[in-house]
């Protein structure tokens, strides 16, 4: 069923027999979080995010025409060189959702080879980079089939398809700052796909840094899908959705003015609110670890002592994203290596920064 006719696919040339496409897409870190969604993959509130640069997924998509087209999807999946059967149901669901918009999917046998530069399922939004990379690959195939697709249309549909695989994935297609979800103050914003932040961005946010402390690289105790579902009937849900909308209005002004003190207040409040929603759902759960809280306290102490503009945010996991201006890079990295890596699992952390989205290799 096609609910969005603007993304219907037109086959205007003979289907290629086979080919190989490789694309890279990054993760992203939400500044204003989305938590709670409606079918299918529609957010209860708008969100805004930094697109990352180093935390990314590389996906190689091989496609070959099937001798006999059957009413099913034919694909094999390899993660970091090894078969990954537990990933296949997610890809199957993704193909089922996107098939009305990519009718060539049943024409081919696909081999999907994917790898990450960061630990999977540890709260660095691996599904965001993974599903956006796959969506971007599939749109390169559609571009071959229909060369008339413009670059703007390709990006928009890539984001639309990525959302059907993982909600936050739609924010990874472009950068450096993207918005997903309808918001009255952002013209063109949409629940079906993400759009680039449509206003000028103050130079304070140029090359903004994100150092990710790997507090716990293990599998999350609760999947994001389960967590989102727990917002249905949540006693604080309505107020939370209102708060998110108000915070986006604040961030629109902050990102243009460069007010880093105001940025810190919104971003840290959003991070703590996300986890407060988890801790007050039924069933309730806690994804932060003791070391997560210790790092947060250390950041507050450092900021109070030095006047630094460093702050933290969290995704749905224990790891801490430390955000700070490029001008403070050396000082903050010194603080991290001297005081914070002791709280990281095996002393590991990832140095990342604001990035520009998916690209074809």
C-alpha cells in the first residue's frame, strides 16, 4: 500500500542484470530526542540532531537478477564478514515496508555486507547508520533504473526509506544538523523524512566535537523499539511531547545565535528527560550505569571550575556523548584522558565531530 505517492517508483529503463554499490552513512546524536512513535515509524514529537562523521556504517550491496521472480525477498546478510542471521528479520521487515516504493526488490537476489566503526547495539544508534546506508545503496540502484531522479529527490526518498527501517536513521542521510518530524517553526519539516536545518548555523557550531565515552559496549537491556512502545499510556507522555516541541523552538534560536550556555541547558535537560521517561514507564528500566553518573558529575565539576562550554548528552544507552566547541578541543581531550577514561570500559572512547551525511564510495 502506497501512503506517500510522491515516493512511488517509476521503472523507466530495463533493469540492470547485476551490480555492486558501496555507501557509507554515519550515525547521529539527537539534541532534542524523539521517544514514542505511532505506526508506521511516525514520531510523536519532532527531533533535531547532529550528524556524526567517524561513527559510521559501510554497506556493500551486491544485486543480481533472479532467474525466476518469486513472491518473496532473496537476500544474504553479513556483518563484519560473518553471517548474521539474527539481523535478517529486521531486513525482512524493512523490505516489506519499502517494497511498495521499491518494486524492483523482488527482482533481485541481494548480498548485503556491512560493518561499523563502533560497537553495535551499545547506544550509538547503529541502526541509524546501518539502515540509512542500506537505504542510500538502494536509492543508487533506483537512480540507475530511473536516471531522471534528481539529487534532491534521491536524498529525500533515501531519508523516507531509512525511516521505515529505523526512525532515527532518516536523520543520518544529510548533515550537519537535521530535523525529523513536523514542527510549526520549521518550514518543510515532515513526519515522513528528515530535512536539513533550514536556518543559518552560527560559527560556534562549526566542526563541533563529540567524544563518545564507551561506558558499556554490551547489548542494551531494552531495545529502542520496546522503549518507544512504553510511551503509549505513559503518565508524562503528553507533557514530554510538548517539552520537546518547546525545546526545538529554543534550539532554532540558539543554533543561529551561538549561545552555548543556552545550548548546554537544552541538550543536557533533553538527555536526562529521555532517561527519566524510561525510568517512569511500566515496566521501568535504567540504561545508565554507575559510571555514566560519575562522568556526568565530573563534567559538571569541570565546567563549574573552568568556565568551559563542554556538555553531555545521552542516547538510549549507558555511553556518554561529550559535546564541545572545536576551540576547546585540546583542553577537553586533556580533561577526558586525565579524568574520564577511567570510567570507560577498557579505557575506550571515540573522537567524533559533526559530519555531512551519507555518500557513495
